[in-house]
């Protein structure tokens, strides 16, 4: 299977539309439980029947009717809330101005196809993709009003996340939400391949419940997701080769001690290390280019021989643990949300695994049986 092929997924057109759906929810004690995740795995064709059994056994439940849900979760002191609904993906944008959903990373078509096949067998969207936007103040006030009321569900899950969920069914409130979202532009924070799978399923089954896919829309001006870097280790090259490639494209590369190198990691510097030797790297022009794009487009393309497998790490400690003489680590600065949004709205894309939006909600809080619409 050729996972080297990457393409930009299509763009969903305005108006951004979140539709009510009837949620299935795991019992609080099973939300985030690794055993629950395994139950949503192979054989995928058995998942729908398995969920039905779980509902009969009170290990899961189904809501009484369709709603758009306000979902708020707190993890390690950080609270995120957003609207969860069935995202209409049935219309494609024909221009930049028409785009409602903006991917910021390219995808592997084969991986998206596998996910589409999996969801089709499951008859289920098992988790929402995460979308972020800058919402209007009036929408934030409406969400705050909902959040001041008593939640329909409230519990602490197996991972320690605190969950609060409100089912929004009032026609007037739903109409107001729809009006606020109609001109919204949102960035995909998590779930690029699932988003592409939604589009593939919709193209293959237009006019069915697959015209929509489960999504959670978070306002970065309200309860922002933390935007962190994803670091790299590069198999098959050396620290010296990596540092030389950075110099060749005009970066200032300075050998430092560990403490000084790590303290220099900021919006204008990267760090290269094999665990023993440390370099700070100051590229030129990062105010116009994301550090991760500079690394992939300018530096890695100059390596001879080319780097082998790239491993990805969501924290510095994991990257340093994997670093070695033939797998140097590249520690990247955290991306800036406004810079990422400006880049993609100008038609650009970041390399794969360029951003890490955290925290993500636990698995099993809100799922969407597709056969129910």
C-alpha cells in the first residue's frame, strides 16, 4: 500500500451546517476505558450489534431524540467546550471564499479509504472530528447561557476527564445556532483522515445519512484548545548532516549545552540533538513560514541520503528518549494558531502531523449511529 502519496482533501462549502442527531453514549464508567476502545475495533461489522447489546445491558445508552449537544470536558485543569452535531459535508467549495472547513494537513488517500470502509461496516461515527474557529460574541453568549443551565449528563470518566453535556432541542435556539454558524470558517484541529473518509462516504452514498459526519466545533476565543508542536526523530541520518543542511539554507546553527538549547526553544528557534550534542537553529523568515514547513520543505529535502522513517513525538521527553546517533531529534516550537489559519486560508497546507491540539475528549462520550441519521 502506497502511503507515500499525499493529497489535499476537498473543502466543504458554506454554509457551515451542524444538524441534530441522536447520540449513543457509553456508560460513564466505560468512557475512556481501553476495553471500550477495543470493543469498537475489529471485526468492525459486529460493532453495531455489540452496541445494541451494550444498550440492553446498560453499558451504553441512546438519547431520547435528536439534538445538537454542548459538550464541555475538563482535563488536567483545562476546560474545553463546543457544539457537537452532524456536519453537512454534501457540498464542495468552488472558491476560497466559499470554504467552510479548512484542512491544514494533506492526507493519505489509502488511509482515508480504510477509515471510510471501517465506518461503513460499523454504521457509526465513533468520535467527532475537532474543528476550531473564532466565533461571534453573540454565539459565545448563547453557549454561555446554555452552560449556565443544569447539564443533562455530568460525570467523571475513567481517564479523569470531567464531562458535562447539554442536549439542545429547542427549535428557536437551534435556529439561532444555525444562523450564527452559516458564515463560519473553521480549521480542522484533529481528524483530517476521518474528515476525508466522511467526504468519500458522502460521494459514494449521496442523499443518505452519510451526507453528514460527526464533528465538534470549539471556539478558540472561548475555551481554546492548547496548540502544541509534534517533534520528530529522523532515522538514517546524523546530527552533523542535519545541522549542515540547515546552514546551507541560511539558518544560524549554534552548538549549545543541553540547558541553554532547551531554553532557546521558542517561536524563532528549533533544537537539533542526538542526545549528546545540542544545536539551536534560527531560520530566517519564520514570521512568514511555519517552522515545521521550513524543516520539511527546505532542510529535509537537502539531506543526502534522504532521511528514512520519520517518527513523531507529542512531547520533548519522548523525542529525546528516541534520539540517537543515527536518529537525531528535531524539537519544534509550538505553532501559532493565527499563523496556521492565515496560511491555510491563503491556500497553503502544513506537513503531516504539524500540530497537536489538546486536550481531546475521551472516546465514547458522544457517538453517532449513521443509520439513524
